[in-house]
């Protein structure tokens, strides 16, 4: 397993990462803090407490089994009783409910502005849609965040699932029990179920997207005929080295379970892990390192070729969710309509834009905005994109601009859209008009026009 070290200077603290995806990592911030040859000795080095964090059932086959051992100054159990958090409005953030609607129309949201009042990462979370059940450990939720202040002496953890965080604006400096990750726009990170973390904003503001998956974990997709290389390489994922603080302070610990957020106060920082080992740990990935594989002859390939991470469903071969990126690249398909084709998919598609202009929408789909096309809802290129795509010279290679980065959360279960998202002022009620100009161009060899009548 690769143990290469990547170093990154940030502020006053140097952040160190270990390379690889799902490795059996080990890291110690204090020399000798990791027990040797066993997980929980009678007395741990430095009198630390040993604590296991499991990400799968104990009896899961070895290939999927995930757990880590943490060696900490005080154990997680030492906190006051948890109570429902008054900081979170369950109408705004949590999970979907039976009262939320299914929506077969195409939906699009303009970017939400940054908050006017003091808002940190957790209080700035807004659920857009979701499906399935965290209690049954099947399904997902999609959230967005918008914040203007760092979390202070507080942490959050999600017992419902893993969070894939996609920043659109502002660096996230995420302190976790395993170490610190710094994630700028253009990179993504995964913080797995149960891991406590706190988000600081070095840029003062932040906005972005989150895909939360229940009961399963993100993994790299199989490559099939593509071979052993291509798409996201395991070695490009980065997991933080151990980092700890020994700080006595009234610390608010927030915890999401069953879509509800609870909180407690403990007299010390939970980021007190001096050493850890295991394969269940947060990681980040720079989307610029994604190696696209695409057509070199004709036709627009299906978007699955751009899958960065996938979350398997409970049945073999299916997925709960895919995370797909549309990176800058050359487009070379000959005698082909090069933009995305018109389609109705069995999967539901939530799209976001990190920067630039998406190739299928010349207008109206903005960085920080979003769109949702659910199961079998037709969608595709807007009128302007169709017109230019059918008239462009398709014998010349074209470079999709380097300043464009779009992504998609492709999800299986049909989502219910949160009432707050449907009633948002930022819902683009004129979205369907982008296709209104798609007039009939039909003319058959006998001269039949668009109304089916012979024109001669
Ligand atoms: Fe689509």
C-alpha cells in the first residue's frame, strides 16, 4: 500500500496526507502512540484510550470490511446526555418526509446567495431532496450549504451515512478525529458515517453541495474493459495524518441520527486522537486528477464514463448513487451531435456547477445553482445548444474550456423534494422555457412538413 506523503502548507499549520483509497493506513501524531501487535493493550501508550469505529458489520467479508482504531486522550462516551438541537430547523435540514412531494417536472434552482447573518457550516445546511430511509440504511439525501463563519468549539457527525462534500465557493478546512483536510473548490471529500468533524472557513465564506448515502459507503467504480487504469486513480485520494489537540473547553457535539440532529456538551475537544490505524477514514480528491475516457470516433457516450465514486446498492450490480464529474477535455466525435443527447433515464439526476458554463446549457445553469431531473423526466440540451450542436463543424476537435467543472449525483431511488426547496425563491420557474424553442425541423423525402401534411 502506498504510504507516500503529500505535504501542503496552509496558514501556520502544515497539513500532511497519506496517498491511497481505502488502504490500511496507520498514523501517529506522537511517536510511539500506536500500540504494536494488538489493538487494545491493557494500558495503551501515553495512557491513551483505545476506541474502535466500525464502518461495516463485524462479519462483512474482508474485501468490504471497514473499521479503524483510534487512540485518544478521553473516549467519546464522556459527554452529557444528547438532546434535540435547537440550532437546526428540521424543516430546512435533516431528511425528506412523507409530506414532501415527488415532482415530475424539470427543476432548476438559481444559486442561493451567501447568508446575511452569522451562519456556520451546520446551520447553513439545507436539504434539497432525498429517498429511502436512514433507519433502514437504504437511500440518500442531497443537501446544499452556504456559510460565512467557522464552526467554533463545535463538531458534527452523521450517524445516517457518509457525506460527499463538493465545495463550489470557498476553501473548507475540515478538522476530523483522524486529522485535518483542506478542501478547495475543485476538490471533493468524503467524511464517513459517525466521524466527528468541524469546518472552518479560511476564505470567510463557503458554498457547495453534499451527497449523503445511507447504509453503504463510497467506493471506486469497477473499470471493466477500460482496464487497470483511468478515471479516478486510487493513489490520488488523500487521507489526513493524525492530528490532535488537548484542549479543555465546553465543546458542543452535534450528531445526526434518523434525520434529526441532537447535541451535547463535553468538557474537551473531540479532536484528541493522537494515533489511529485502519481503513475507515476521511479522504479528499482533486477532480483535476480525473482521467476521462471517452469516444474517439463518433457519438456522445453515456455519462457513466465520468464516474468518480460509486455507492453500491443492497442488490448486486446496482447503485444507490454515483458521483459523476464533467471535466475539461477534448471533444472529437465526428459526424455526431456532441453535446449531451436528449434522454429520459431510469436514474434521477441532480446536477451542480462548480465553475464555468455546462456544455448542455448555455444560459441559466449557474455556479452554485442546481437542477433535478427525476426518473423518466425528459431533459437535454437547451434550444441554443441544440441549434449550435447541429450546425457546428464536427470534424474539428474542440477543447471544452478549462474553467468549466460540472458534476452530477445520479441516484437510484425516486427523490421527494423538500417543501422548503420547492417553495424557495431561488427555484427557477421559467426553466422549461429553455426548451420552448425546439421547433419541428421535420421534412421527409416526399416533402411532408411538421404538420404531417404534404407540402406540394
Ligand atoms: Fe441527464
